[in-house]
C-alpha cells in the first residue's frame, strides 16, 4: 500500500497564521481608540465597537476556514480545516482535474512586475471546486502528482 501524501503548509502560510491574530486584535483596538480620542458617545461609540466585533468575527472565521491540510491516498482526498472541520472527496466524485497557469499583473504589478502563478483545480460532479495554488503548499508538486496518480493512473 502506498504512503499517503500529506500537504506541508508554505512558509508564507505560517507568516499569515502568525500575523493574522495581531491584525485581528489591532484593528478594533485602533478603531475603539479613535472613537475615544474623538470623544464619540452613545450610538456612535456602540456602532464602532459593533463594527469592530463584526470585523474580528469575519477575520477569525476566514482564518479558521481558509487554512487546510490535504491528505491524498488511494481512497480519496481528505481536507482538514484549521477549525477542525473535515471533508472527504472520493475519486469517483471528481469530474476533472487540471493545472491552470495565469498571470497576476494588476495593482501589485507596479511593485514587483507581473507574477506568474499556477493553480490546481479539482472540479467535482456536484459543481463545487477545490482550488489551491503553487504557493499554498511546499510540496505542491507532490500533491499534484499523487492526485494524478490515483485519479488518472498517471505515474503509477
């Protein structure tokens, strides 16, 4: 039996996990400090605090549900979120897989120039998609190869 391939988060992902909580806590603190500094009272102060709480909740939800660990084996693909939620994708549920190359040359273009990127997309029969890019995981090529091997028999 083949060993499963387990994704390894990229260094950039770890930076995001480390910096995220600081930003999550700093944003409402700055908003509330500004409210107190400008002597907001009553409804204005309450709305600032409520908006800050909503922003914190959205950031926490996004952080917990955007970071995943993939485990690829002969049964299928297991996706485990930082929140603890797990999903399973069987190879029979997959409509097609593909690698798409693109170029991101919008606002960041002025600083770094055009950035070429590669996305791996798994399209399911129910219309949903699992997408991850080359920068998401340090072992991106190994994950891709395992999925191609088990789904299409390529490289077996």
